[in-house]
C-alpha cells in the first residue's frame, strides 16, 4: 500500500471522526461506541502501514562499503543494500504518523466519553440498585444490598471494558452471577458468602482506580485479578484449612492437605465454566485463555492465609530496593496482583467503623461455629476460638496489628512509589510523597484505636448483646469510636505542632 493511499484512508477516517464528534455534541446516541470502535481500528491499521513503510525506509544497510570510488560505492549501495535512497518525503511521513497518533488519541478520548455515558445508563437500563460511582467509594457497604454479585460484576467489568473486550454476552454474565451467588450461599455461612465475595471484588476495583496500577497491568491481568476477586471463596464451607485437614475432610484428601479451600474454589469455578450458559469467557482467544486460567489459579491459591508472611516479605523487599535505588529486578506483576487480592481479602478493618464492625461480627460468629464443631470433633476438645471465653477485643487488636496493618503499610509504600514512577514518566514532574493520601489510612487507625480504648476502659459484658449467634452492642461500641476519634484528633494536632517546631 502506497503512502498516498494510506493518507487517503487517513483523510476518510478523520472525516468520520469529525462527524462522530458533531453527532456527540448534539445528542450523543449510544450507537456511536460501535462507530468509534471501527474508526479506531481503521486508524490503527493506517498507523501500522505507515510504521511499516518507515521501517523499510530507514533500515540499516547490511553492506559495509569500503570502495574509494564514489561511483562504485553508490552503485553497490543501490544494487546490493537494503537501504534505499533518502527522499524529501521522510519528514512528511513522520508528520503523517504523528497525525495518526494524535487522531488515535482523539478517538480514544471520544470512546472514553461515550463509554462513560453508557456506564451512566447501564444501571438504569438493567434496573440496578447502584451505579459505578457508588462502587468507586472505599466506604461502600456491600451488606446493604441484595444479590450483590449481579450489580457489582456487571458494573465493574463494564468499567474496565472487560465485557466489550472479551465479547461477553450480558445474559450469560447474568447467569454466571446467579450461579456464583448460589455457590457462595451453598453453606449459608455468616461471613464467607456472596457479600464477602462481592466486597472483595469492589475493594480490588478501588485499589486499581485509586492508584496508577491500571497503567501498569495488562488487560488480561486486570481481567484475571477482578475475576479472581469475585470467585476467590466460591463454595466456602465456613471452616478453615486446618479444620478440614485435622478432621480428614474429603476436600483435604482430594487436595492432599495443600491449600485445600483455595484449590477447591478455583477448581469448582472452572468446572462451572464448562456450562455454556455460564461461560463468560467463551469468546476469549485460546492462548489468552490459557494465560488467564493460569493467572487466576495462582491468584486464588495466593489467598491462602498461610502465604501471608512470604507475600509481605517479597513486597517489603521490593519496596526496600526501590526506596534505596538499588539495582534489583522489579517485582513481577504476579506478586503485586497477589498482594492486591490478599489486601482486599483482609480489608474489612480498613473500612469505616460502621462497615467494619458488621464484618467483624460475622467473621467472629463463623469462627465460633467452627469452635463449636471442634469441641465435638477434636480429640482434645480444645477449640481454636471458644464462644464463651475468646477475648474478641484482643483478637481484633492482634489481627489488625500483625496482619492488616503490615499488609496495607507495605502496599501503601509500593503504590506510592509505583504511582510516582508512572506520574514522572507521564508528566516529568515529581510528586511530594507527604501529600499522597490513601483512603484506608484514617479508618485503619481509628478502628485499631477504638479497640484499644475498649480494652483499656470498656466493659466486655456490655459489648456483647448476644453470644449465640454473636451479636455486638453497636450503640455501646459507638461510644468508644467517639473516644478514639478524640484521641486521633489530639494526636494529629500534637504531630502538627511538633513538625512546625522542628521546621522552624
């Protein structure tokens, strides 16, 4: 294809872009998404051909000319070298490529505008109880809504262009959401149910959009991460791996005591996808699906809490070398993906108290149900968590201090650095780390300080409204939330005064 033909195609495509822009300015009909997609592909094809021509025109000669005779040298170059003669059209070709790149960027911007309008309509068209803007909030409470998977998967997958990219049929996606819900509700567990699965999906989505990680990961990695978040506890029985192994449960025997639940979650999900009515990935390329499946399995297996220490150690090492500018291979994307999913899985204590305390109550009840079973099935009859004697306050303090806080601490540092790296590449500007605020920082401090206040001054009997099933006294606990807020406010004022004194 000649440069003239290519530029002709470029003019036609540009004219189509102008028509779409004019149409959008008037009423923005929904069909423009498809039109823009076709125009974008046309421009991509033009760009490909121009780059191909340019690469031919600038390819280095493979012949080393040593003749002193200029005429012979010229003849040798023209006859036996792949390097053609330079012409005055090279600069114009560069300008043509520049024009295509600019046009492609323009089309992408228009596509984003139309998709945003489509996202605004999606919740109304499908009669969903929330829109994507609510799911963008770190404080969103999934437990306030019925059938959380139906709206969370539809909106979040659409927000990340997963539905359009992989040509997912909406009815198939709805079937999948219902089947996923059924699997999560199979054992009627207090905590590891569809609310938890949808919450981890929404939290993972927030971690992506509130950092620059969408610019770091590939599309297939984002799709695998969000899918893994949704399915990571599919058919969870509400009992941990230790119990299943110790009681010689069938699942423990099937998976040889190794990450029993996590293996089951992944395996059962891919069995579900064999059903054409639920297979949302049926249009994915075979090689891409192989990569996708491998990544999903590794992500779900990484949610085994036994992997917590090694995962945090790997991310801490990565941060150390990045901070000290030492020469070291960058963290592989899989480790960062695993860390994001693990963080989302244990993120309850990083949410506002009103959301967190409901989750804490549910997970404690699930622990106590297992404890009740352990009294029956363990030979020593010593439960891990005894409903009558476990100190809930110290359990929460220990979990936040030793598990949640270290996870989000290293994640905060890595996200800050990676976001800075990307920002510097894009804008050539340096961002002040001290001004970088992450959404979980305050609530994590507040929740921990609340439990500490209860531990120092609270009446544990008043804290528990009912032991079986566990019900906490929310009104009584709220008094200590307010006390914790006062402590944090005074601490913040003290730190501010100290910083002013040191800087003066």
